[in-house]
C-alpha cells in the first residue's frame, strides 16, 4: 500500500461510517449503533492501522495524521448521532399526519340575529337604539304607563318584585318614559332588552324573554305613521314570504291599541295560523304627560315586539322552548 492508496481508503472508511449511521433507525440504541458502525468500518480500520508501519518513512507522518483525523471524524459522527437521539427524546412529538381536532367557531343565537336584523331595518327608517334597566321602578314599569291601580299585571303572583317598589321589568315600555324624560322630541328610538314575567314555559311563552320596543314622538304623528312603518318593517323583514295583519287590541299605555299578527306554520299538521308578534298603538296622552311632555302639542306611536316569536315565524318553529334549550344540534342550523 502506498500513501495515495492509504489516503483514498481512509476517505472511503469515513464515507462508510457516515452511510452506516445514516442507515440506522433514529431510535437505535447506542450499543447497537456502535455495533453497526464496527461492522461497517472495523476491518478496514484494522487494515489501515496495520499498514502504517510498512509505509515509507517519508509518508508515515502524513499517513498517521490522516489516520488520526479519520478516528476523530468517526467519533464526531457518533456524537452527532447520539445528540440527535437525546434531542428527539425531549422534543414534543409532532405528528403531521394526525387529523386536526374539530374546532368550535361559535355563532350568534337565532334570536340575536333577528334582533340585529330588526335593528338594521329600523335604523334605515331613522330610529336609533336606546337602553334601560332590567331592575325597574314600579312607577316606570306601571304607573307612568297609565296602568290602573288595580291592574292584575301588578300583582305579586304575576310580577317578580325585588322590593316594595322595584321589580324585574315586565316589558321594555318603561324605557319609553325614561327616553322621553331625557330627550326632547322628535324622538325615534328602538329599545331592545330582556323582560321577566312570572309565566310558565309553554310552546309560545317564556318567563324571561327579549323584547324590542319602538317609539316615535313628534308633532303631528298619527296612526298612519304607525301602520305604514310597521307594514314597511314586515315587508322588509319577511320579504313578502309571510302574510301579516293588523287587528284591534288593548294596552293601558296606548289609545287606540292594535296588534300585528303573522301567519306561521307550527308544524303540527294544522297548517298556517295567525300568531301575534307585536302590540302597538298611539301613545296614550297620560304617558306623554307622565314623561313631562305637553300632550296637546305632541303625539306618538309605539310598539313592543317579541323577537323569539318573530324567529319562530321566520323559521316555522313549532315551539318557542327550542330557542332556550341551548341544544347546539338545533341552533347550528341558523349559524351564519
Ligand atoms: N309592553 C307590551 C307587552 O309587553 C307590548 C306593547 C304593546 C308595547 C303596545 C308597546 C305598545 O309599546 O304600544 O305586552
């Protein structure tokens, strides 16, 4: 063996060592890895070591250095292999083939969607949004709204009182008076909010539910404004897909009073049926006076609607309780 063959074979051993380690499974135990390395390089290393003393004196130094470099290179490869193993042992396992977890996007409740839709329609008609407290004073909830002193709605068994004079509001109408006390006419407001009644849950009632109140007060407002605005609302909301009708009604805080019904299929085989979705009327002069307005000068109209009932009519739902069950299998049909 001459020096050039010695150097060529030393390079070949380094390549063989690299290839042997690269061919191992990443989790090969250290002793098995050393065994594989020995098998690939041991004989040739021994042959090179044995050839060293037989080289011509002038080449021996260069050959010895090459042999040392070869051993260092193999040791470095072993260290690299073991370091990669140590790192793999502590690194989190990332399996790129694992199917992604299903994620919850969340969505607005169908009643919330209806409220937002109604707000958008009335905003286009010139209304702004006002809010009032859910814990209300009896005067705002009843007295200012012209309820007679013996009205059954005021009784303990109908109303959730918090104290002698405070209660959970039974409707959003008290915010009519609060708004008129704060803002001079012309007033056009939409008042969404939750209301509470000591009612039992049934297919069309809930003890806590959302309402949307509307109020328009100015000089010269008449029943024509009420009917035209609510008809326009129904036309925009239902897009002509549902028939609506007006009928007479009674509320202490309106005179005259009316209601609007919409045709709904409650999915009980009996076909379309009229369901009341709002009460309305011209604001009673006593209410304007209670709010401090001159009822000779100002007139107004108002309505109160139930967005859950309206959601029932929009989607032909058979039972209002579906909207309170928080059953995602039902609710996700309406997610946008
Ligand atoms: N406050 C009434 C209720 O809860 C609904 C209502 C009827 C509101 C007529 C009004 C109205 O503003 O004019 O049953």
